[in-house]
């Protein structure tokens, strides 16, 4: 969920301004800031002053500063990126909308008058903010009950909302969220890691821990999961699920949750972490999906057939990695609707890098979304990005792009020239559909897109219209980036 959409206009723009300054390594112009944030340049200057003031309020002015390189160019100077995250956490934690949602999530019921007094705003102002929040929540199958403002809706949707809220507001930093559930949650987290033989890093462990912590906390508050009929296919007569239940009985972890909660954790963890399960466990789970012809298995077949129909000129076969990635993704959207499966890379970046490949992929995604209602539960850019990742592991995304020819015209030895050709090919592998050719014949030079040379001999530029780049005898690494700048213009 994009929580920034619930902020008021200025709060959202200040948030975007800081994120934009944080994301660039060098300075960014006032004009570009104005375009990206969609406010006037005068307003940007006013926002920069406000952010600087917040640095002082949060006592971060010795670690963070917005510096002007020139009159109309700015960059974020910081001791290290940790202070950027600390600022974001402080900023978000003081926004009325975040305070309201935190109160709702952790306390569940609250009176409008009391909260308005706490936030130092009027009741009418609070009600306007609450309406904006509620309108956004409804898109995710969750809503605020009038009067008490209690979260209502399907329990799995509410839990996903809380998980997304945790990561957005706290940005992965330490906090006091749900302190009372840590002991049992840690125990159950480790049991599940061991049972599925998961190979996950500390960040992923923290995500798993939060999923379990939220589940135990909600269950103990009387907010239990109700297993839907369509979920039964994954747990009925499942030997893996039966073994998990037995492992939890032996370790006495059933004291925290009941069998329906175990089923929910079994499914949601499989959906999110299946690619990280041990190889043997993956094989058993794939076999169960195949034998039962589960819905997520059927979706994988539909996806594959659509890929093969659109990318007919390129044969491919699934790997085990691509199968488990697909099964987990489709299972997630059988459990959860409308939320993002992962932090997405903007589709625009992929489309700029691989226009032909992504155009065909977009055809696949549009066709699937149009013909099946289940795909309407999946945000289109989430579907596009995940399918890109799965398909690009099977087919190089550069294969259908324009072929670029780089011609080497040098006075180096044959061996050295061939070595350079290999280095160029290796550096740009999977990024450009690139071929290195050698200037042995005049016609080979004619269809080259870029010419690299060690000597600018007299007639080189007059004879050839292609861009010519002078390279050193030792061919330093910086030449690669100069070549890339030329390739981007082709």
C-alpha cells in the first residue's frame, strides 16, 4: 500500500522531496525537483527550508544537510544513509495520519475528540483526514467502522495492511511495535525456518518474524483467521502440512495459535518465501501442487502458455527456480488482494531498457488481466514486474532488442584486440543486444553503430558517419561508461 497517498498535500510533497534528494548521488536542479514533485520552484525553495528546520527539530542537523552547489542545484549531504532513514522514521511518526493509523492498529478503538486533542487539530480536520484514509483503505478491502474507527474487513487483509504499515513507517529500524509478542514469535519463527530449511538473510528473517508476530497478536486479541473454502486444496491431505502440525505439537508452539492459524502461516509463508525453502522441501511442495492441480499451479500453466504464445519465436523451459517463483506469487494473490507482493522497480525503468521485450510482456499481462477475474486482484505493475523477473530468468530480455554493432579499429595486436572485444561483450552482457566486430573489411565498418579506435587517423571521421570513440592502449574501466553513453543515444 502507498501510504503517502493518505497524507495531506504538503506532507506528501515534503516526503517526496526528501526521498528524491536521498535517491540521487549528485545534485539535482531546482527545475527538475519542481517537475518531479509537481509544484512551483518557489514552493520547492519553501519546502527545502521546512525540511532543514525538521533536521534541527529532530537533532539531525549535524548529520544531514541540504546543500546548494549552485543557485539552482541541491543535494543531500549526510554522514551515512542511516541518518536518512532515521529522519524518515521521525518525520512519518509525527504525521497525524500515521499517528491515527498507529492508534487504530495498536489500540483498535479511539474517540474522535480524544484523538483530535492529542494531535492538536480540530475534530472537523480530523474527520476529513479520516475520510481520506478510509477511502484509501477501502481499495484494499479494509474499512474503518464508524464511531470507534475499528479496522474491519477480512482478517488476512488487515494483517497485510499492518505488515505494510510497519515497514513503511519504521523503514526497518528498531521500534517498540508489538513488544509483548516477541518471545513466542521468535520461537515460532525459528521453528518455521528450521522446518522449511529456509536460507534467508536477517532482513527476510525480520519480515518473517513480523508476519508471525502480527498473527499471534491478532489471534490473542480474538481476531482469528477463517480458512476459506478455496484454501482447503492446499492443506487437505497435505503430508507437508501434517508434518508441520506435528513439529509444532512437539515444540509446544500450539499454545500460541490454533490449527487454522497454523494453516494461514503455512500458506502465507509458502507464498512469500517458497524460493528460499530447502531444495528437497521445494520438490515436495511442487509435487503436491502438481498432483492436486492446485489453482496456483493452474495459474502457472496459464502464464506459461501465454508467454509461449506471445514469445513464440524463442523457445524456453521452466527451471525449478522459475516454477517456485510463479507458484508463490500466484498463491499470494489467492490469499491477499490488491497489496504489492514486493517492492517494485518502476515499470518505466524496464521499458526504457528493454522496449521490445517489455512491449510483448505488457501484451501478456493485458491479455491475462482481461480474461481472468483473479488477475484483477493483482496491481498491474506488480504483475508486470514479477512476470518480468520470472520470464527474464528464462529468456534474455535483450534478445528481441535492436542489435548493436561495436567495431574495433585499432593498431593493437590481434590477441589484445580480441581480448578487448571479450571484455566489452562481458561488460554489457544481458544489458544490450551487442556484438563486437573487427575492422577487417570496409563493409563490416559500414554497418557498425559505434567505432572504437586507438588512433584518430586522418580520414576516419570524414569517411564514417558513426560516432568514433578514442580508447587508450590499456582500455581503462571508465571507457565502458563512455561507451554506454553512446549506446543510450543509438
